């Protein structure tokens, strides 16, 4: 008389509990007990995983039951190509105990009545093949056989349920005090060390906000962004809790469909997402608008931009080399945040240009390439300086791809800005001068890849670098001394718009 | 152990789905040629279309609004409803 299978005390991805009765409705269920640390478990999942889809269609459900946390289970299963159900159990691994597990992997075949029809321990290709043959008699459809694999057999590892409680607790403890290494093991990083997002730190970041509140789905993997997950990204990035409203506004702007984060996240271009901060919040957070404004040194500037990028990389699944296909990338993809120096600027801040009051705290998102420095210490007229700034952008994106329709961002340093102030140049005048300055005959642009407009135009027709003055964004920031401005080339082909969002009022 | 940490991941993201079954022959099948609007993608599809017709398939052309956004659901539904197979011209 076959032994009855014990009820399952496991948790899966779906809110509905995984029950034995539910898993055997097709006639058979394969339960594969595994552990993340066990190489034989990985081998078994890799060999059987691709078959699970067909087996489940034929009537045998397949469930990998991990002796690990659910998030670890899901990532491990995905890495091993396991296409069946994924479940986890918490210490003291009661389901493993109920099934009398000594080692993992252990496979159990359960029939439609809930009786155990067979068990295989370790990786044993022949024995697993026989188990699946047996299962074929229980299901309506025939099951694809287990294909030959090397090695034919491999012993597994001890089940955590078989360890004494003290040893099991030691194994499950967070990396023996080395939490930073554990973050790397979990993949909760952009490649740099992070601050572990403990419940306490995330609660402080939320500061009483509802962590379950939903902000949307983050492309490209469309991970659901709760406020708690965003707070976890902010903690990982190193943000202080008072930065969080700015991070939230940046996330809201990034998730606006008009920004097309999907395209920006997966493109082979290098572009990152520049966060521009305007308003009094810059001072409340001690953001750097001055010396080294685009570089290292200021916690708020660096961590706000990094929190947004961690949201894209982790919650959104755009890790370089997986869904992020950027050929080279650039360091701004670690974090890219600038606070405008509104006090030094001769012009209205970017946020005011975009319809907000100067008293409002606003973030604005722009897709941007890495900064290219523009040195000019000798110009004595605003025309000369504007010409130099504009022509520095001539080779951004491509030497021949004219005109650019997406925004190019110029960060004007205070000494350069002072020249325009002294001569009464408005922002719009500078923008229109720069737009008009950079133009070349179509024949000179007909090299390699160029635009349809260049191809279609008369060879002598003048083609401009930008499609309109509005494709030029002007910001002011940087140290008081030194005549170095910068241009940040565009993210093109995305059909996106610059998006601004107000920071939640205090 | 997860207790004590808040994950930045949405762990409900599903694993990869298995590929659809591949047809043994193209003869008599309706094949959609999807132009995602990458530079010169249409030229590539023109050539593929000739080969598909030579193989006995009927062809249908569809165009995405822009290459850098996911296809509209209406377009996906239309392709799934009216085609046995689809060829996507991915890049320039």
C-alpha cells in the first residue's frame, strides 16, 4: 500500500497556497526538494527544468520546493531554467521533515489520490527516467522521457531539515555578520557595495508612508513597484530618509509612459536617466550645485540618482548583460543626478520653464549620454562663447546624424553663465543662437550612417544639428572658478519626452 | 534568510515561457512579417517575403508604431489571431 503524501507547508509566487490536491489534478505531481547551495540540485533543475512545461501540459505538475527564502528560490530556479512551479519553506523545514528527507535533491512522484508512487534521491538519470515513465501511466498525456545527461549519477547534499537545529540556524544566519557580501550573493546591487535594506531601515525610509502603496510597473520586466520596494532601493543606494520624497518623484516621472523608460532601459545606446532637481529642496538636502556638480562628493546627489537606477536595474530587471543591452553604458548609469544652481543662474530654472513655480520642489528626467567637457577660457563675446558651446555638440550621437530631435543638455558653468548675464542674453536667445550656429551642407554629412533628411536634401542645403531650438536644454551648475561647461548627448530614437514631477510637499 | 530584509525585486515575475511549437513546414501557412521600424528593416523583410512565398506561405505585413516601445496589444492580438508564424525584423 503506497504511503500517503504529507500535506505541503510551502509558499509560492501566487497568493493562492500550493496544495497537494491542486498539484495532482492532472493525475500526477512531481515534487523536487532542492536547496540553493547544492550543486547537484542545480544540475537536476537544469536537466529537468526545460521539460517541466511539456510535463505540466500532459498532466504532471512539477514543483521545486526550496529549503531557502522565496526570493532566493525564484532567482535560483530562473538561473537553472526551471519552468515548473517554485516554492519555498522556512525553518524548521517542516515539509522536508514530513517527507523524511535526508538529502537534496529528492524527487517524489505523487498520484492523483495523494499517494507516493516513487522517490529518487540525488541526481540519477536512469531512476528519474523510470519515475517519469511510471508517471506516464497516471496522466492523460504521454510524458516526454528524461534525456541522457552527463554525469549519469551524482550524490546530493544534506537537507537542512536533517541538520541539528544549531547548525541549521548557523547556516541560515545572514552571512555570519558579512551582510555586504550577502547583498552581492543575492544580486541586490549595481556592482558597488550597498546598504542592506533591513526592515528597520526601510521603515525609516518610508517614515510612516504605506509601503504597500503601488507606484506602477517598472520596465522592462514590469516588476511591480511598491513604495516599500522603492524604499529598499533608496536604502541600498545609501539615501537618507529625507531624500526619499525626491526619489519617489523621480520614480513617478520615470514611470510616466511619455518617458519611455522601457526603450531607454534596454537600448544598446549608452544613455542613462539624468535626474535634475530644482527648488528649495536642493538646500534642505544640502545638494551640491557648485564645484564638481556632476562628479563625486555629495551624498544626496549621488544616492538619489543611484536609487532610481537601482529601481530600474533590480525592480525593473534591467541588469547590464541581461535585459539592459547597452553596448558600453556609462558611469551615469550608476546614478545621474544634478541640482541646478538657480541662485547663480541668470535665467529661470528648468522647472519654471516647464510650468512650475520657483517655490516648488521638482525633479525632471532626461535621457542622456555621458558628459563631454567644453573648455573655453578666451571668448570675449557671448557670440563666440555660444558658438563654441554649440559646436562642441556637433559630434554627439554621431558626426553625421543630423538633425537630432531628442534633447541635448548643456550644463553651463557659472563663469560662462556670467558672460551671458553681463550681455543680457536670455535663455531663449542663447538657445536660438546655438540652434542657428551649428549647420553644415548636406554633402558634408553624407558619410556612413546619416539621416533620411540628409539623403533627400540638395547637396548644398544646410542641415542643422538639432531639429529645433527646443531640443537644447540649458542648466547652470558648477564651481565658481573655471570655464568648463559640458554637453550631455541625447538618447535618440525613443520617441520620449522630458518628464517632470513635483516632490511631495513637506 | 529573507526575514529582516525588504527585497527590491518583484518576486512574482514569471519565469521564461517555453517557445511555441515550430511548424514542420511553411507550406500553406500564413506568416506575418513584422516591421518594428528599425532602419532598413523593411528591406530585409522584402527579401524574406519572397523566400517565404517561394516556400508556399502566404504573407501579411504589420508595422509597430516605434521600435523602442512594446508592440500595442491590438497589434499582438491581430498577429496572433491571423498568423501561424511571425518574422520580426529586429535591428538595423
